[in-house]
C-alpha cells in the first residue's frame, strides 16, 4: 500500500514538474511576450511622468524627460562601479539564473536573527524586472509574476545587458535617473571619471538615494547627517568588495581614508519653483512609501501622473505681479541709468522666459525708437524664433514714474518731459528686459519696459493649507524665497501677539499705553521707538493693530500675563516649562526647580528682586485703599510707575554717551553725537528718571532738605545720581500751583526755584499738622505727592516683610516677579507659534511683536490663515515634522487613473472662535482704516452695465503690513474670504491666505532720499494685484446677485457668537464711544471694534476669556478638558 502511494506521488510529482517546466519553457523561451522585447524596454527606460496643474489637464512639467537622461552603454560603465554595484546588491549576480536561493536563505536567516527586515533577497535581475515591468502590489501573485519576468530577462539577455538596463534606470534624485545623471549630479563628472570611492557611494545609494543625498537637505545638520550616512554606506560597499576580492587591502584602506568630495553638477535644465517643490515632494518618505505599497519602488520608470494643487492662471498672475513690483521698486531705489543697466544685463546668466506669451518676461534688443504725436514706439527684437514687440507710451509709464521718484522725491508725479528723460537712457542696440502686457490682434507683442531687479522677494497663495501659487523670485527658478527664505517680517507679527493676548484674558477694546517707555527684562533696558508720528498716548488693542503702533504692541507683549489669575499663570507657566513639573505623579523638589529657573532661565531672586516683587503686588492691590485715603486721582500715576531697580546704572551709560569723559577720563571725547542721537538719549534719561526708587531717594533727601543744618545756607549734597547737578531743590509751578522737589535738569524751565532758607523758615512757622500737610502735597520729581508715596512705601514695607518669610522661588512670590511673568508671556508666544506651524526658531524677546524673529513667507502666510480661521492645516512627514512640499500635491495617479497617493493634512483647532472673530475684525479694520488702505481702494468687484452704470462693490479684505527695522524687508499678509452660497456676502471658510515680501538678499536698507520702502509701499501693491487676479479667476462678480446686496455692498458674514460691534472714535486711538454705541455689521465703514462683553447702562464691561491654544482639541471647536500639566519642549 505504501509502495503504491509512493509511486503515485512520485509520478504526480514528475508530471507536475513536467507541466511546470513546459509552462516555463513556453512563457520564458517560446512566448515571452512583447513586453520583453528590447524595443519595449527602451520605451520603458524613456518613459516620462507628467505633472499637471490642479485641473488635471494643463501640463505643468515632465519628470524624467530626455534632458534628464544620459544613457550609458555597458562599455562606458567603469569596472569599479560594476563591481561596487554587485558587491552592494547581488554578489552572486554572474552565477545565478535570475533568482538566488542561497541569497534568499541568507537574507531570511539574518532577518530572523535581527527580528526585522535588515536584508533583502531579490537579485539585480529581479530588481530590474520589478522596475521595468511594474509589480502591482506586494501579493504573492505579483511576486511570482516579477520572478517570471526575471527569468525571461535572464534567458533573452546577457548579464551585461541586464546590468546596462538596471544602471540606466535607477532613481537618482528629483528629476534624474541612471548612472550618467548620478555621476554628473553628485560629482560633476562623467561615469568614466568616477573614483573607486565615488562608485561605491553611488552604488550604495541606489536603493535610498534621498537618504544619502546631502544636496536636498535644508540645514547644516541634515547635510552633515546625509554625508555621514553616505560615508558609512560607501564603507559597507568597499568592505564587501574587499571580501569578494575585487579590491586589495591597500585600495580599501586608501578609499576609507579619503573624504567623499561632493560637487553638484548641472543636469539637464533648471526647473521652475513649482516643479522644484513637486520634485522634493515626490522624494519624501510619505510618497515613496505610498508608491511602494502599490509596487512602485522606482518612479523613474513608473509613468505616474502627478496632479498639483497649483492653479495655472493664478500661478501666472502671482509671478507676474511680483516681477512687476520688484522691477518698479528697483528703479525707485536705483533709477534707470543706461550704462549701469547694460553692464548688469550683460553679466546675467538667466535667459528669461521661454515663450513670448502674455505676462512673460523676456530679454530683447532695441531695434528702433520713434515718436508719433504723443505716443512712443520702441521696437524690440527677441530673435528670429520669438519675433518682435513694441514698447508704447503706456509701456513706459511705470518706469517713468519710478524714475521721477528716484530722481526727486516719493510724492512727485511724472510729467511729459519725464518721458523724454527716460528715453535718453535708451538707445538702438541696447539690451532690455521687458514684460508682455498683452498680445495685439495682429499678433504683435505690446510690451512694458522693466529693469531686472537686485531687490528680491516672494509671493504665495494658500487655501486650506494647500499651495495654490508660489513665486520665489524674479527668475522663477534657483532659490525659492517664498518657501525657504528667512526674513524679519516686521509688524506683521503684531496680530499674532494680539491673538495670544486675547487667549490670556485681554479684550480687543482694552486701552493700552502707547507712549515712549522703558522695558527692563533680565537686566537689559529696551526703549522701543515708533515708526510714525504718535498721535495717541492710549489706544485700544484693536487700533494698535489698525495703526500698527509699535509702543502699544511691545507694552502688551511685556504685560501679556496681567489678566491671568494665579492658577492660570501657573498653568501657562507649566506648559512653557517655567513651573514645578510633575514627575511620576510627584511635584518637582523646590531645590531642583529653583536651580532650573536660576541657572537655565536666569531668574535670580535676591532681596532687591523680592522687594521689587513686593512693590508690584502692592500696586496691584492698593487701589481701594488709595480711594479710601482720598488719593484715587494719583492711582493712575502709581499704577504705571516703574520700580526702577537697575535704572541708576542705565542712566550712567546714557550720561557717558551724552558727555564722554565726564565720568571716565579714558573715553574718547572727540566723537560727536548727531542732534537726533542726543535728543533720543536725553529722552531715555528722562524715562529712566521716573521710577519709585528714585522717588524714594528724593523723599529721603527732602527730609534732610527741610531740616535746618548748623546754619542756614549749608551746601546740600544729594547722592541720587552721578549725573547732572547734585543739588535737588524745591521748585514752584505757577501753572499747576504746586511745589516740586527734584534736580533742576529733570524739570521744565518755567519752574521757579524756592530759596532753601526761606523754605525752612516757612516750615518753622507752621505747627506740626500744617507742616505735615504742606510737605504731603509736594510732588516728588513732579510725579507723585509725598502723601501718596509715603502710603505706597509703607505698604511695600509690609508686603516685603511677608515675602521675606517665604521661599524665594515659591509661586506666591514668582507671580509678582516681572522677569518671570514676562518670560512666561514671551515663551507662550514661542509655543503658540510652534502650535500654529512655525518651525523657524522664535526667540522669546520683547521685540517679538515688531517681527524681530526670522521666519519664512510660507510660515507667516499659513499663520494668517490660522489666525483668521482658528485652524491649522499642516502636512507632516513620516518623522512627524512638517513637510511643506506635500502642500503642493493634490494626488498621484497611475497611468490608468488609479489614485496611488493623496496627502492627508493634519487639522487642529488651536484658536477659539471668539478670538479668531475679534482678530479678523482687527485685520479688516487695518485694510479699511489703517496701513492697508491701498488694497481697500484698489480691490473692487464690477458687475454689468457700461462704465457709468456698472456696479462697483467693495470687497471685505483682511490684512496687515510688515516693515522690518531699517527698512530691510517689507511685507504684507492677508486673507481674501470666499463668497457664501447665497452670493450676498463673504465667508471665512475656504478663503485665500496671501503673503508677499520684498527686500534685498543681503538685508540692505531699502531707502533713498525721502523714499522708504514700507510694507504698504513695497509689498501691498503686488498683494493687491494677486487678489484682483483671484477675483477674476474665480469669477466672483458673476456669482453675486446685485439685488441681494445691501446698500453697503458685500459683507463678511460672521458666525453669531454673542459679539458686540461697538463704535469708536479713531482720532482718540480707537476709544469706545461713550455711552457705548452698537454699530450694525453691514455698516462696514463706520469705525468700530468687534468684541465680547456686556453693556450695563452707559458702561461696557469687557469679557475676559482664558482660552490658551492647548484647550482646543484636534478636529473640534469645543474646549478640551484640562488634563495633567506637563512641560512642553519649545
């Protein structure tokens, strides 16, 4: 029985083997199919992957075009590379027949030992088959099919031919493939010129080129890591080569000791900004893994279709608007001088746009210049293939206007003779840079004269976190400033600070100081300055944004935590790492917390600092007591009076500048201060003089001053200053009818000095009660009465005595330490920025609202989207970091239309709806009444009728200018809402975030004579043109129904959340009208503040919300339950 079963199974086995053998013989030898033909393989190797605009039809570019292929015949491949590739990928390549059982078993053992996949078993033949014939998925059927193709390759082609196929199709980077591209890309060499080490590097990187590629990294750390990875991988390949006998010990050691000298060579042609981003996105781990899941391990031969988020017409308009503005600004700053222009154009390697189409920028040669009546005709040739164009009168206007402002002043307008002046700078035969304004009916190009600018810039349009258009500079290639250029964006970061303030209890209607002041943080004085005439000493937060007030914004940043309760302050401090941590459920020991605050963050609490904290607590709690004492009229002074610790030393520094050598004989006395510098230093000295400690010294001096010495007229020494007069005195102010005690140099000149002897005699004639009353009314430093000072000083002594009994770094003390509170607020700003998607380092400094941090245009544009909508939309890579390149990919499809990859954004609600609503109103006010007024005037919708009867509708826009210190950068960021479904208003949902900046790459100041390139003058015009382009592109005017529009035009329809729209008086810094007056939201041009609170009678009581960003959960508009507080790493 057993024998029969054995014979049966044996016969069945033989038959099965015969059938399998016959099948293999038929499919491998006799009928391998057309796919295996050399013609088909060559076609696969020449396959392109098209890239499309968002419509999926309009071509944007092509991956792996012929320009990015350099086919290398086997005879041209260096032996060192063949050996390196075999050592790296398949050391039995020349002995197996397509698949390697030994290799598979060896890989399986190593993977089992490592408990993960550390080695593959596929041969070079299998890899070639997989890349050429696209294994679909990872199923066993797909793998068997791949094996079948490998066997076909082995039978019909020699080993050398298979290697040639493989070596010409592996993915290099971005838009290139094959050894020819790799050699040129990494080392700027031909394949035959590669060294042993270079061959080992390329061979070792074929499976993961982006992992080892230093050229695609965006920072030094990434470059260094990629170089180290490449060194290790090349070492692995060299070791295998030595073990296989391909090289000797000497060659091995020599190669190991040599550094890999990368030198990036030019491959094909430079791509534009969009294609560059697509190239980086396709190389990301997210995309690579997604395609690998569909069996695509080599996109070079996959034929995939990439559809981007970019709108073709919007991209054209964005680039055109930026180029036009940069050209105009360059002439405003440098003029149009023929010799200089010609020299610069001769030295350019940039060739201009390829096609002579509308909005293209081209280099040409002037053929002739003529004038017909009032029109000019400048004929420009672009060569035989591109034809000719004409610069007419209109085409000269922008350059003439800019030239006039450069030659004269910014307010001058162009006259007729100015056109002749510009024409003097143009001659037949000159090379010129022009833009194509339009194509005439006869096919002639109508041109605008331009100047190729040295001033640079960037522009970007985003919608729901995706990039709709991007322009990174004039050339439309090379360095993309919109994505990677880091700049100081100036006042555009004020709204960000306002949002943080409203999250921490401030209200948009709050009045805040807007005057020159000194802010001391970590023993460093900061004297912010206004960038325009300061018309109001107090402004509302809303109007601080509208008028872009530097002083009020810095004051707010310094006082960010003022409305927090103690428990709220502790929670915020915990989230930024400044409160005792919870470790394994136990609070951090006091000793460790004290050391961390002192040593890491510089919070040093000695007795002077604790007394200063006692002063702050006293000021915050003393108002009721002052009212009871009848001193309520002096509380406003007391509440804003600095304590003054360290001010004495700051004053010394100023005095040394004002009078060099007076306090130090070694100082150079020859350096002269300008009038403005001296005026500024005198002002700073005055600001420093108004402090509690100085008044304390004055109070002690007054006691001595009032007491008779051994004889009247004794010279009095006053050690309160090492500067100016040492003799304070009593002065009488006839205007205010009050006595002032101070040094004369700190007082206005109209005061009259009271003779000390007479003063003492007068006091001697009074009884004690009269004497005390008289002295109590004397104003110390002209600031505070003696009675008010004594009252505060007494309470400070009492509070100081209580605090001295506490541990210095106890939260009951820390909550009144200015440095601590300020640090908590500034670090909250940095953490908030990170939560909003800013990966650039945000330094917690007092100049934060003035835009002192360097950030990218993309980061700030996305920031504005989040400020308005409350939601972050981010695309993250496999490691969790933000990958901005994925924001330009809509989807990737196979050749037959199957979606292989679609980026999944991470959406998080990080700003509460009330804060976003109030902040959006501030940004709308800025466009209507503030620094963005140009956009309000220039952006209109027109609907129907002739020119006289056409409906012109204002469009609600949100935005803010940004001007960096010294005019090194000018920017504008804003938001265009979308139309609502009814067509009678606009909505925040699905709107467009738009950002533009201009500035020199070397941060040179953009100034000449009266010209100062601000955000409004430099970036806003281009921003406005981009917005108008979106309105045209999206046909806003065709979607609105004029019948449904209110008398006021389009309105931004807001969600009803209990907001109040209250009227204000702009001339008084946006102060609420008294009594409070509600303004209808449709009355857009009635100045108002949108805020939250209650009106009781004639009083508005602002609401104070505590809604920090971490209280908002992902994909939710409801506040989250507060959980255990842990420190967040900033």
